[in-house]
C-alpha cells in the first residue's frame, strides 16, 4: 500500500483552511496526512485546534528576526517533521526566494480570487468595484512572484446583489475549504499516476543529447546513438512481468553495485526480472517521494554508459568551460 503524502501547513491566524485540510485528511481514502502545523504567530488559534487534534505544532514569532533567518527556522521545523509538501493556509508572510526554491513544486497556496485576477490583498472589494458577476478562489503552486504560480484548481462563486466584501468573503471561504482539500489530494496523488511518471522520466531522458523514446516489449524506453546504432539506457517498468512496482530501470556497473544498492535501500532499489543479469537496477517511482534530481543523475549516468564516445567526450569538454 502506497504511503500517504506528508503535509506541513503554515498558518498565521484562525486556521479554518488548515482545519478543512486536516479533517479531509481523516478520510481513509485521502492520499495525504498532516504532520505539522506551523505559524509565525505563537498565539494563532489554529495552533490550538491542531494540538487538540493530536497534530504536532511549531511556532516562532517573526518579530525581531530577519526574513531569511525566520524562513530558515521554519524550513528546519518542516523538514524535521518529515513533510513532503507544504500547504500555505492564511500564512501572512512573503516567503524568501530561497525558501520557495527549496520547496519548488511541493508548496501550494489558496488565494481568494480567480487568478490571474486580483493578486494580493482586498480581492473581494476589487471584484465588487470591477462589477464582476463572479468571484472565487484558486489553488496554485507557490513561486517567488506573489500569487503567480501555476493554477491547479479554481472555484467560482456568484456575486449577489447587495454583496459587501465581508458577505462575499464568507461564501468564498466555504469554496476555499472545498477546493483546497480536493486539489491538494489530486496533486499529491499525481506521483502514483503512471502517465505522469512516464512523462517526468521522458522529460529528463530526452534532455540528454541525441536521445529518443521508443517502447520495448511493452515498456516505455529511451535510447541514445541514432536510429541505426541506438542503445537503450532507460526503461520505465509499469508492473512489468507481474511486478508490483512502477520503477525506472537503468544500467549499473554490474552485480556488485546492484547488490550494494539493494542492501543500501531495499525499499527504493530492487533487481528487475529478466533485466538484472544484464546489469540493470530498478528504482521505485511510485512511493510518492521520488527524488527527481536523483533520477536525473541516474539517467545521465546510464546514458553515459552506452552513449557513443564522441558524445561523452563532447559532454566532458563542455563541462570544462
């Protein structure tokens, strides 16, 4: 059974969105669990709610601290919790580029407008002033630019006659509670989707020189060296030959290295059926915690093991400059 994704939630106040994420996580079918609720406000009401529900909490006031130091302390607490993803839920701090970079692709935020409309504050009043027929909310990936990351999901909310910023905000908040939990669940689940996994591997593999994609015996594969002399350097095994895992198959130096890898981390590496005698190792891609930099390194190494010498020499020369 695939482990649930571990989520840390950052708040600054009452934490109603945090509560919605937390209670959604209690459903047996939910693909994530909340492992930490952290705040820059030690008296935030959301911290008390999380603690009462048995969730670990962390609080550190930003007052008297520079932004980089505060973000570093928050990052340390998040990593100590074992979190795979970060969900911002009313966290009223602009994060430093370094913090955002460390959680790139794994940090989400909910914003009370239909982005790209109305980034920043006072979103409901701005929608009313513009005469919009609908307002709403968006869940997006966090980037260094404020409210500017890729949008993962949205929910529209009708603006009614006589609405004020407060009455509209109350209904948008209900939509946020529904949208955020659903979108977070979908997002953390994508790493169990074979199509998504193959696309990620393909993007990395095809970034290497003179590579192409070609299936082999029903498995997605990638080759190097041109049509006539092409050699495979990677496959994705999707429950191939009856195996339970979805895994990347890459070349090693031989049996000794294969044994060392499996001994080092048997939950990540295993010997693939039929391919192992030829020096291939399988690296699981369906754990929900894939280190894609690690996968990129293995693809590069496997590519180098079979690529024509003219290509490896070219890469070595380029690396010197």
